[in-house]
């Protein structure tokens, strides 16, 4: 995937965090000034990351159009044909950048799926030269081909006809064996009496009304794009709460999520109201699909947009 440089004004940070997370969940490597380490030469590190980026994403806003830093970074991306502009609040880009189509994120509050996310991801692929966008489309089945490879040779046609004749003969024999017209009324004698009870076929037990029944405290963990997520899941009936810690490109975050629990096989844990307790803002609520084996829950987690999934494990404490 692409290496991305995210340019923005600090006044728009509340949206930049969620955007960076969306892009990381899509598999991209994202750099923004949250990743500048203590003691680093600010300008040198920015220049190095900017030079190595596959795509420069500039977030235009009322504040960023007045920032010399943002305009310099955007100019570097434009001059290398690597610029993808975002319009955070409908502000018109400054002169020199209006000829490049901007992707409209105005009206998005940082939660859920921005309407233009698909356009952003596609633009990143096109600008970076990635080929996986087209490769993800399903290939046309060979049986639908109208070219020469779909034509049938005379020899193959003969084989098909011969197979069809043989199949028809076998079908006639099977019908005669079942019908047995020569057996007369003896077939009726062989049939079981209607008065005889017929054993019922075993059926799967009905789902329990108690639901998933994962009450208790579980230690939960998963990893996405090299970032570990660790925390606890406390379930009571149809509700649960997850508290976790993660260190992403945005920095170290502590997050609390309220979740709903449903189902038995599989168990669905769907979270909402993701609250960042400490650290940079912006976190998308998670969802989980589990199979339970004793004191272990194993399955997958995915973000609400379906951009990324990963195996997840929870063990009862």
C-alpha cells in the first residue's frame, strides 16, 4: 500500500485524527506531525518524510489556506504529481491549487463513514500508481467468453454427444428399477404400513433465549497493521463494555466503548459510542464476531466501514 504524508493546520486536528485512522485501517502507512519524536529537527524530518511519500494529502480549511507550512507541503506534492486535496469545510483552495479536484469532506464530523471515503481511497491508488484497485474487481468467468477460446472443437462436440447418450441410457435404467412395472401389486406389499410410526429425524436444538451468555470479564487483544490493541471486555447479558489501549500514528489512546451482545454461533459484539478517555481524538467503534470454546473467544474484528479486519482473541480472566 501507499506511504502517505498528511498536511493540515492544527485547527483541524479533530478531523485529521479520524482521517489518519481510516487510512491506516485501509492498509496505508500514514505520516503526520504526531509522529515527530522528541529531539527531532522539525523541518528536516518533515522534508525527509515529504520526499519519501507516495502521496501528499493536503486538508484545505479556513486555517490551512493561510498556513505557509501547509502551502509549501502542498506545493511539493503538486510539483511531484503526488497531491490529493481534501476540502474539510468548503474553503476554496489558494491560488495555484484550484486546478486539482478536491475531495469534499465538508459536513463530516469525524464519526462513521464519510460519504467521499471511496473517492479518497481511489484517488490515492491512482496517484500512487497502485494497481490493486483494478485487481480487486472480479474477473469475467471464462464460460462467458465470446472469443475463440470459448469455441468447442468437433472432437469435443462428439465427446459431449456420446456422454449425453450414455447418460440418457443410465437414466432410463434407473427409472425402470425404481418403477418395477413387472412387479405388479407386490410393490404395495413391500411398502411400509401408513399406520407404522415414522421415526423423526434429529433436529438441532432451538437457540437458547439466554443469548450469547459470555457474562464475565475477558482479556481481549488484536493487531491491525502492526498496531496492538489490548484491553478488557466486561459482559453482562446483552450488553458489554470494552476498555482498551493502543499506540497508533496519532499517539497513545485509551478508549472506552459500549457494546451490544447478540447471537450464539457466532456471537456478535457490536460497539458504539467509542469515547477517547485520553490521547488524541478520533476512534471508530469496533465490532466483533466470536466463536466460544470454553474460556476462550476467538474470531475477527472489523471497523464500521469494513476497511480492515483482523483476528481477535479474548480469554476469561
